[in-house]
């Protein structure tokens, strides 16, 4: 759904620069990937200032096209399409895989908008027009049967350039997404070989058949978010340090991390803003990378999904009656307890009864979901335009209580949080003393 202020000028499809035998066979999807078929694409992008001299959009697009082709030679699953076939069990179940051999490739879009950088950044809330800076608006990953698995959309503004990437979440998670974009930036700047080549061999549990059928009743469904406001809140490195120190002091420990402390602050603030009754159960989910927690560990550059939304819960009255340190310690314990045994136990249980995530069931509106991570070097991604002035996201995977973490542009441990809430709840959060006293 494109805003009338964003005009699509042209588009094309891009194939890998080099074709190998690995690209000819189907890529079978493990449980973590199949779970994501009903989830939206990942949509993240960078807003750059347009150089005052010597910038030509046609040359920029030509170089992006070439760089994308080079990058897809490494990240070749993104050049494919999803395909569905009948299960060999002849019971109505079906099998989804990636076909790289019969696909037009990734998509590259050139768009333009009669907007300035200030039009995007100066409003308190992220303007809706930003959603039009991305392809695959409202698409779910299952749509990758007929649409590209990754699209780069270059939107030229009056004084800036927005490079938006939409990326099929059944093909990879946030770590895979940012590794791909980093490689694209490196090839654009002529840095070869890329610093972190992906490991494309998909992980399956020991003894698991790599062709996993999904039951006929597990049909991917669509999700529409309610009316939400999206606002970025900045936390300086100094503020983050104080939040962490407070949480650890109140818990009598030194083990609670900065992000666990910040997540506890957000969980408490949003819960107060919702004005729930004391007996209601509320949760806080952290999107947790499984790679280093497994035994043996997966390679850090494993390309695919390897995450679980780890949940901690408490009664509202209990959460708010206790202090910040109490909530932070609950989150810390959950993170520490997310072990190889739990991860593989989850996968084993899923294989016994395969399901596809349904957004409205997995991410309930009584909870807070902390997504992405400020640890990714997101501002290190440049395309000859210097450092981005801001990061923004599209419509995808937004619901009340969704919080996305970004590194602050000034670095040094600062963090930006993109928080999505209904208007009345957002207004209450903006009046919350504990939360706003920490916002820089």
C-alpha cells in the first residue's frame, strides 16, 4: 500500500553474479524457518544525507545492482522463491522449501518522494509514509512463493536517500538480515572478500528427516496491526549505565546486563501505562539468539533462523509493587536458563506437533516484546553516502507492546528504542516518571 507521496519509478530483478552447484537443489527448511511462514517480512532501512555534489541516482542504482548480484553469490537462498509440494505421506500435509534454480532473483526498486529528511525525522511519531519506503507491505513470508525473498528499495528524497531492505523472515532472522546488509555495504565499497561469509547449511536436529511436512490445518494466516503510534526513545550511554547500576544494586548482584535492565524498565513502564488490574498476568519476551547457546554451538554466521521468543511473566501487581531490580533479575534468570537442553526440547516438541506461528496468538497484547538488538553494528552499513542519520522500519510485525532495539547513532553504548503502542497508552507512557526520567 504505497503512499501517494512515494512514486515507484522502476524495478528489476537481480541474480547472483556466480552460479554454483549448491544453488541447483532445493533448500529444505528446518523447524525455526517453517515456524515463520505467517510472520511478516523483516523491514529495516537507513536514511542517508544526499551528498551536496557528485551524486547521481542512476550511478548509485547501477552500483547497488552490481553489489547485490555479488552479495547474492554468497547469500544465494535470498535469490530463490518458496515452493510447496505434497508430502510423501499422502495425508494432505505439505512441504515448503526454497528453489534457487527457477527464480528471477532478488528485487531492486527505484522510488522517489517529495520529502525532506526533516519530514521523516522531525515529527514526534514516525510518519506513516515511512512504510512506503519498503517493498512487501503487509506481506507474510508465505508470499515468498510469488514475490522476491529480498528487496532493496532506494527512495530518493529531496535532500536524502533511504535504502530500505525487506527480507523474508522464513529465510533468516535478524542476525542473518544484518549480516546480509553488512555484506551488501562491503561489496558496494569494493571490500572483497566479505568479512563474514554466511554458513548456508541449515541445522536440523540429529536424526531428523530434512523434509519436514506441515499438517494440512497449518495454513499461514494474515495479521493486521491495530492503530498504533511509533516513537523512538533515546537512551544515552550514561543513562543506560545508571539503569544497569540501579537494577544490579537493587538485586544485590552484578550479573544483570544493560539490555536486561533496560527491558525491565520498558516492561514496567508500558505495564503501568496500560492500567491493567493487579491480578492480570503480563509478560516480557526477549528475542533470543540460539546460536551460541547450543552444544555444539552453531556458527555465529549461520544463515537462517535460530531464535526463540523467551517469555518471563508476572502478575501486574507483583511487577509494579516490586522494584526495577526485581523485574530485571526475572529477565536475567530467564536468559541464563535458555540452555541447549531447552532449545532442543522446544524443537523436539515442535516436531511432534508442527505448527506455524500466528502473530495474534504468539505476541499477545498484554505483554511486551523486545525485538532485534542494539549489538548489531547497524550504523556501520554505508553505501558511499557516509553514516546514516537514522534507522527506520516498515509496517511489518508491529503490535501493541512491540519494542525494537537499535544502537544509538552516537555509539558508545547508547540505545534507541522504537516503541509501538495505541495512542492512549503511548500518552500514558510519555507521562510515566520512572521511564521518562531515563530517556535522554
